[in-house]
C-alpha cells in the first residue's frame, strides 16, 4: 500500500490532528508506533496512512475482533505495521528486591511527570493508587483527581473517593458518556483500530481537552498542562489477561489452542455468532486457523522469557489494546503511563511467572507506601440491573445506538442485529465491533468490495 500521492504536507491523523514524528523510537519503544512496511515505524497513530481504497489485512482484522486487540506487528491495514519489542534479553538479569522496585517505580513516576501536575485518573484498584502515592512521596500534587461515576459502596468510584479523602485530595466524578454514533466512529479512527476496549476513556479525554491541557502549559506546575495519568503497564506482569492459574496450566502443557480459546473467552473480543455472521457477510476476515497461528507464533516468541504469560499481557493485550486506545484518544504526550516505564518493566519481567502470580509486586509496594487502610474495590454493587441504575444514560445510549444503526450500510445493519441479540458483556464488544467496521469503512471504503452481501 502506498501513502497518498501529492505535495508533502504535515501528516495528520484521522481526526485532522498533526501527527508527531517520534525522533527517538528507542525512548518510547514500549509505546505502539506505526509506519508503512519497510519504513521507520515512528508515528503514534496511522491516521495519516488511511485513504479510500486502502486494503484491509484479513488476519489483522480477524485478530482484533477475536481477541479484542491486535497482536504481533500487524494492524487492520495491509502494509501498515506496528513496532515490536525485541523480547530477547528484555528481562533484567536478576530479580529486583522490594527496595529496588520502589526506587524504580519512584524514578518511573518522576520521569513520566517531570515538573508537571497531571490529572490523576484514580480507580479503586492498585495501579492508579500506587501512582498517586508515589506522587505524594515526590511532593507532586495532581491538578485534579478524577474517577468514573459509579454507584455502590464497594464500586471503584466509592473506594477511590475514600482513598482520595484519606490522602487529602478532592475528587471529581466523571460521568461516562452516552453512546453517540459520530463519536464512536471517531474513537476507532483515533485508536488506529487497535482495540475494542477503552471506550470509557472518551469521557476522560474530553475533560482533559476541556480543561485546556496542552504539552507546555504545565511545565512550571501551572493548571493547564500535564495531561492525565493512566495506570496501564507493569501491573499485568503480576496479574493480567493470561496470568491466571487456569491459563498457566494450559501453557505448562503447551495446549496452545485451548489457551487461545481461554484468552478469547476472557478477553474483549466479539461473540462466536458475530464472527460467523461477519464472515457470512463477506467481511475480509481470516479464518480461525490463521488467527490461532498468529497467537501461537506470539507465544513461541515469548517462550524463553521468565514470565511468558505476563509478557503477553504486557506487550500485546496492554500495549496493543488498552495502550493504543488511550494514546490515540489524546496527543501522545498527554497520556502519562509511568508504569509502562521500560526500566521498571524490564526489572519486573525477570520474575518467574509462578512467583509473579503468587506475590503481586504492587501489593509489596503498597505495603511500603499506603498507610490509609482503605480496601480495594470489588464490584459495582446493587441488585438492580445496570440500565435501571442509570436509566437516563441507558435511554440516551439506546436512542443513540438506534440512530447510528439507521445510517449504516446493509451489511452492518444486519451485524448490528446480531450484536443486539448477544447476551451479557459480549454484547458491548459486538456493538463496538460494528462501530470499528463502520469507522474503517468510512476511512477506506472496504465494505464496497463486490464480494460483500448487499
């Protein structure tokens, strides 16, 4: 695939934003960077490479739908690649002790934030709490502490509010956004079609923009800079998509196909019915065997590392899924991910998988830094279904979805019907897949190919 012909201009992404060319790819090697095959992979999104007639990579698209995120170096576009992390020698040569890990985490936060005061995205979990505690240790005050609005005494929002109060920080609850079709199309383009996850981050990215955050306004601790922190990163080296006793047993026995099925079942991919329907519609999707082979190749590449399942979670689920989602929705520098620090990740990757699962390094750090006694969140409580707990947002989302589907081409309308019939959490991923396919079609026109059903 060739880039657009014509005069040389500053590249822009799918939202018309200038694309930053990263001059030192090594400094950001854990972040996904894109480029045409055979060229430096140095663009934080590949929006500048989208054009009408661009060809879809059937394996890349089938992988995103099957698992919920891309793996290896593929993208959904043929000829567009993502940089891969060389895992040979990635892990440190020795396991760090608790004091050394604390020093690494502290330096990671210091390096990620500098003298800026970011908004801190605080959940009821371990990663975001650890970041805020290290900021307190470094005497860095956040410009704001944000949490997504939820109900229930043990929900993320409730626990985050109690913890923020305990460390003397006010907290703002950010209401999740109702479904909006145009925003859904924009989201997938911003995310470079890497993931079905992180839709909730749109509410956060809108607030960061609304507050006037920019790359330079907060260098001296001012209110208009610093972006927002995200806790993604090294936490998955102790617990993540594959670091689970069931998955570890499958890996031990090298039951790769079963491990693939387990990963798909516990991930953010679409339902089997949606995949079958999409293939029946003629969408350019590789068969299951090709996606399985892609997964098996990734796992073989990690076999020599001390913690293969944790490394998969770090380099594929987190890096290509959640990471690409967050980095795409805001300019690259405005998403601060200190736990994605390469030195920290290399040190923690030296830990054996069984040891990492048995002794979560974050728990060790929190015992050293957290004196609040606030427990972590469990689940959003309540006997009422979600739509009854949030009736206004649910109605708005439903009306937004209906309006969105009404404007889709026939093939996607039929897939939307399949998504609506799906039950449980998988329904949200099926609907996200409809949005991703519609967004990809808006950019490339791939659904106008003659083999598709009309």
